[in-house]
C-alpha cells in the first residue's frame, strides 16, 4: 500500500459561529496531482492553511507523509505558494529566488535558475528588477519558479495560475508534468475546472464547509450526469443549494 502525501480526517474549523470546514476527509496519494475545487470563499485557502498548520483546527487529524502536520519535520518536503502571492517589495528578483532556495535548502546553479526562468518565459532581466516593478503575472511566475526549483516532493499551491496569461499557463503546466515524472506530488486549489480536469488524478469538491465528492474527474462527470466538468459541478452543488 502506497504512502499518502496528505491525509485529512474529520477536519473542522470555525470562525465564530461560521463553519468553514466541517468534518473534512480526503487523501492525496504520493506522486499524484490533486485538485481542490470550490467557489471563491468556499474555504479552499483555509483548508490549505490548516494542512500547513498556519491556522489551528478544532477537530480532526492531518498527516503529511504519515506524520502529524503539527510537527515541523512533517513539512520538510513541502513548498507552498499562497493565493495573492506578494513577495517583499524591497527585494530584487534574484534576491527573492536566492532567499527561497536557502529556505528550502535547495542548491541550484545559476544556469538551472535561468533555465527555469526561460521555461516559464520570465525574462532574465527580472532577476535584476525590483519586485515592486513587476506585473501581477510576472510576480506569480517568480513565485512559481521558486517552488519548481525547491526540490521538494510536495508542492501545495493555492490558485497557482491566477494572473497568468494562456501561454504562461501552458508553460507552467509543462514544468509541473515534468516534475510529476520525477515523483513530485501536487496539491492545488482552483475554481478553474478546466485546469482540474486536465491536471488532477483526483479532485475534491468543497462546498458549504463539506466535501461533496472525492475521486477522478471522469467519475465526477459520470456521477453528476454531464460530459463537462463545469456542468457536473453545477449539478453537484445545486443539490445542496
């Protein structure tokens, strides 16, 4: 039986009387791509922060590679990019990349760094530019490059393609699939269902604090009677509206 990169059991989180997560269960097998789907405000970012122990949970258990998420060493193999990513504006691009590589204890040559920038079509002059001068798309690429260069076995990315143009999305996906061939696990959130359908081995639908479905996108479409993931999603959430 293979090891799980992430395992959540009966995870609950509330803010006051508002239940954001209520008895959440799902499993992310190591080496797989897993998409967490939900509308804006559905709790996807809260779920990710709970996995990373950035917020406390009231009930339940979360494990990373078989270790409690509360243990620092459980997160040794994790690289994380938050939604609305904003690096320190006083840094240059090269300073940010170097800082993140040191944080991840990842030793990469200058050539490897520039190869990644080229792969994402992020101009090499970005390394000499102040972060504050970068566009949203360029800033997002910089954050994604730092994760792709991290040498970590689990990438947790919150809305990773936010701000990317169509070509950048394609280039980023190519790099992700290259890492998948090396056994890297990806857990990502998205409200863009086409990305989930294309990339995820498994998906989970988070809606009104509960997981409504966990499994493959093809099974989800079959269960909810549609050839498209978008319509299947509407059919799924309409049941509980």
